[in-house]
C-alpha cells in the first residue's frame, strides 16, 4: 500500500451507522436490515454478493475478485459476524452511541461491528492501490449467529474455507492489540434426565427422581473432566427441573459449558459425556450438543501466516504479535481444519459483552492499513 491512512472520521461514521442498526442474535428482521447495508457496501466495492437463508437471520457471502497476477490465486477468507449479544433498545438505554476522548462507545461497537468496518476499508484500499499492486481474490463471510456458537453458520464457514489460502478473523484482539493465533475448543451441552413421577410421601418407591439423577450425573461430569489429559474448564451455567416438593420429579436438565486447551482432552471429555448412562433403574439420560467449536491449536501454518503479518506490519511502521486466546469464534472451525488462520484483526478497545464496550478510534485506520498490506503480500 502507499501508506496513506484512510479517514478515521469516515470509518467512525460507518461504525455509527452499523451500531445504530441494532442486531440482536435471533432477531431476523433487524439482522437482515443491517445485512442489506453490508451487502450494498460490498456491491459498491465490486463484490458479487449472496444471502444464505437462516431462520434467525441470513448469513452473508461476498466474493471480491483478485487483481493482477494474484487474480487466479487461491482466495483469502475474511470472517466476521453482525449479530450482537445486546437486546434491541440497549442503544436508547444503558449504552447510547457516543464518542469521547477518541473512544467510541455503543452496543456491538467492539464486538464486532468495528471489525466489519475494517474489512470494508481494507478492501477499498486494495481496490484503489496503484495498478502494479496485486492481490488474491477475497471471500468475505459475515454470519448471523456467532454469539450463540454459530449453530447454523458453521457448515457455511466450513464450505467457504475449502480451498482458501488463509483465513483472517475480525474479532477483537488481545487487550494489547496482539492477534489471536489459537483458541480453546468450546462446547455447550444440554444434559437431560427423565424420571418417574410419584407422590413423594404416599408412594415414593414408585418414583424415580430426575433431580437426584441429574445431581449424580453432574458429579460424574466433574469426574470425567478431572481425568482429562489436559486442562478443561467446566461450568454448569443453567439448571432446572421438578415442580413441587410433594412430587418425585420426572424431569430435570442442565446446560454445561466446556472449554478445551487441546484436542485430545476435547475428544476424551465429549466421548465420556456422550456415553453417560442412568444410575437409577427407570431413569433415562441424554446429552445434546447445543453448539460446538473445536479446539484450534497453534500450528506451523498459522505461525507462517503470523510471520507474514508481522512483515506487513513492519513495512507500515507498526508492530504486531500473536498469542492463543481463551474465547471461541468461527476461526475455531477454520483453524481446526488446518487452514492457516489468525484472528483479532478488529481494532483495539475493551468491554466485549459489557456495558462499557468501546473502540479506540485511531486504531480503526491502523487495522485497515495492516489488513490491506497483508492482502497484497499473501
């Protein structure tokens, strides 16, 4: 690139537009309204665009042609999402859009509508670069259900990652601005128990307590996790069942969140939880995966990609590093497939999923310049 930074003001205006279009996960009408703005912007930038229908809001795919000698190369995949954790009305309540001391605040500003602005601006930069600057085709995928584990988007992400040279994710970076070079595996399971209802005083032996069975199954769950070969985080986040104290409960359930540092621990724990059997005669136990993001471990291919990004940063007078992250994202999917992957190309900021969510405005053009430079040397 020629090193001329894009306008922070123009990027901020675009970010404000996107933040003001609230887009909670599952609100198809709001997501699709924002999606149309995104598609229109990518049409302006020369992309062929399509919607991928989904009941909770359509996913978006935008295909940008390559340039020069890079036109026939394998594409680079840019990954993002346009759903947020915030309900509609948050903007008019606890999280109004505002810019103060070079920091922009608002629901979804950091996670991750600012990343979408970085994508667009980087593509605008490579499109306006001198004719001799080549770049490969760029495929942009923006999904609508990332905040709940991408249950409908994951097959699309897998499909769109097939045959690409590299994947860049536009989630937020580490607090110091470093990129994310790996992610823990993340799985949400629902553990359900069926028992037999009976009067708790007059005929207790005829009943089978689903609540008691669930308690014992959760103890077994902890044991399975404890005996995994590597570190596993386990959180029983939601639990329910039963109804009245004079009735042996016939149903109980829990939702369990799991994080895996390595693929072998992930396999051992998920195999174990998938084979849970009832302890009490007459009880039934089942486990259902609500969402799953496989472990993305650091790999030589991702290390090579990071070295390329570091070189691009040096050419711009920037400094960048990479480190694994605990949180999950769609880059878990591509990284686990062995595709060279890096995440965290969104701007610096703070407060993902928190009411103080914020973006450092000056880092918007910095990130766009870096991504544009990376695209021209991949």
